[in-house]
C-alpha cells in the first residue's frame, strides 16, 4: 500500500490557465488535469482553486506560483488537505483514520479527489465572506431594535451586492452541487465522489450558506424598504405642507 498527499488551495476568484510551462501536456481539460514531471497530478479549477494530488513538495510549491495568473488573487485563501491510501482491491472511500482510500492512482481518481478538496476549500472562502457580511449587518439590526433606521442606503446596497456576488460564484463558477463530468461516464467514480462529498459535507455546507445568504438578503431588503418608506412619507408631508402654504397664500390674497 502506498500513501500520498493531496492538497487544495484557493488562490483567486477565477483562473483561466490552459497549460503550465515546463509541465507535461494535460490529460483532461475539465478540470485542467496535468501530470506531474515526477508523478502525481496538478488539477486546476476555473473558480480559482489549484490542487496537488500526489505531487512531490517541490512540484506543489511550483504549482502554487500560478497564483500570479489568477484573477482577484487571494493571499489567504481557503485550503483543504487529505492523505491518500492506495489499496488495490480495497473499498474506496474514507477509512477509520480519515484517509481517502483508492483502488488505484489514476487521472480520473485524482480528478475526483481534487474536485472534492477544491470545493471544500472554496466553501471555506464563502463561509468566511458570509460571516463578515453578518458582522456588518448586525449594527443595522441593533438600530432597528431601537426603532432607528440607517441614514444611508448605500451600505445596505453594498451588502446586497456582496450577497449576489457570492451567490453567483457558488452557482456559476464553483457549481458546488454539480458532479464532475467524469462521473457521468464512470459509475465507480460517481460512487467515490458521492462518498467523499458526504464525508466533507459539501451539500450540507452549501445549503447552510444558501440559507444564510437568503437571510442576509431578506434583512437588507427589509431595511431598504423601511428607508424608502420613510422617504416616501417625508415627501408626502412636504407636499401637504406646500398645499397648505398655497391655501394660506390664497386666503391672504382674498382678504387683502
């Protein structure tokens, strides 16, 4: 039995690399899967995560240099690590020691492992971003509890924008709930992916994030509606005052 390491690091908001200089030709493009010069695989995802599966430490460090090519690079992105145990003929999945057991070390299985680790890493990024939004929304809730409304809607619009941006990344780029393309052609890899996805709680974490995003969106929209309602009421009072002023002037003119 052989033991290998796999690690995924979120390096940016988006990655459009199609090859790596000095590396062999890719064996797959969705996701981009490149054999390491000395064994293992580098797997790169367009949602900004790179994964080293069975690569030596030196090649892993070389792989992380691709951060310079990422859009919206992250210096402290989420990461996920796992130990791989190659056990020919064994049951694939997670053993009692938390290791990922594979029957063989192949490009297809490397893609499955990388996909799970990459989604777990990017979920960590989203979880951190959502937690930060919650902290910024909390003062608005405190003001509302004291029957006071925020004076400006700009901050609330920014929070709504952040929520929509996170949602678009989750659905459009990372596709957390979607299975890798290779699972549609190979049932054994589909089973492996399902086991690993359940172990890393990908769907549960995505659902929890979705609920939090919906709550933030509802809260921010409620505050905006209250602010707009307050402004509308103020405008209506201005109109009433103007009408009364016109009436007073008219009566004054009649009594002159």
